[in-house]
C-alpha cells in the first residue's frame, strides 16, 4: 500500500519499469522491515488544512537537521487537484509549490509565504492547524492575512483556533497569507508579564514588522551588528513593514510601547 510520484520532462517522454525480478515478499521482519519507514516520535510537525466546509486540502511543514531550506529530497511538490470545488493550500520555496516542506530549523519570527488557490468564490473558507507537535513550550503559530496589505489580520492558531475568511476565485495566490512561528518571548524592560502584547518579525522581502497592540506613542529603533543605529521612527500603523528591505545580516530591534520595551535579535537572510 505504498505510492510515489514519477516526474518526466514536459517536453519529452519517460517511463519507469519494475520487472518481476524486483518483486519481493520475503521481508516479514517486524524489527527490520525494509518496506516500512521507522516511526519518528519527536519530529516537529505542523499540519495545516484549508476547508470550504465540504472539501479540504492539507500542507505539512516539518523540521529535520538534515534538510535544507531550499527545494531538496526532504520536500514534496504540490500536485493540484485541478478541481474548482476543492480549495488548495501549500508553502513555497523558490519557484516550487510544496505539499510537504522539510526545513532545517524553525525560522522564528520570519514569515513563510502560504499559497492558496480556489476555483470558486466563497465566504466560509477556513484555515486550521490540525497538528502542531513537538515544538518547544510557548511556541506560537501565527497566521497573517494580508487581504488588506497595510492592516493584516493576525490569528493565533496554536490553541486549535480556526480562521474563517472570504475569497474570490484565485489561482496560485502566495501574497495573501503568511505563517510565522513566534518564539517564546525574550523581553527586556518593564512589565515583562505583558511581553506577548506585541512582537517583532520579518517578512519574505527582508522587511522588519512590529506586530500587536500598539499605541500612538510607540517607537522603534534598528541597530546593525556593531551597534550603529540605522533607523528610528514613531510607529503610526500596526503591522506595517519598516521601510525598505534590509541587507542580509544580524540586527537588533528595540520597540517601546505603553511603558514596555521589547528588544530582539533579528536575522535577515
């Protein structure tokens, strides 16, 4: 009861043949069954599904120290259902849409583009994490809906919550939704018990974003790895990217908001 995909060039032909000599019915060992992968009980796995109340589709993100954060053998391409009645969800690496995305390590507070396709408009689509296993305690799974690019809707899916949304028919839309894993917070300054009221992340364009409940007196400062201040400004809009894309490197970001200060080290790849 095993299956696999076979891919051939779109401009050519291809074939795969299993001769009778490749058949085997001899491996019956429970301990060393070559036809069954061993169970992995400590794998960090996220299963995310989308539904229109009738049909569902799923994507998987998991973490393995041997995987790379580019398209490799730890990933599986997304094969479309090609059915307008079935919404589809997937992640993206480079130009490849993935049903299964094997990553090397958790990219905390970095947005992961999430693809969405539907052949039919609707107002009852939903996204939910059906599995969030073996992540460090306090890790949060955040979904961001950029239907309004300047004011994305932020939803915490960590507790099994479901995000319900509307959509027109759309194909290969990778700009509306993003995922991020929010690490257990490290806060400096006052009122550490309120540390989760706002946090800092980066998006796929290398821009820093301050998320959460901010007021008109909030401010942010960004420093490079040697301590030089490269940007400071008042925050007038929650969740808006802070200026242009940053060069790859390590940055220290400090946000002051309502008497609380949050300082985070951010890595831009």
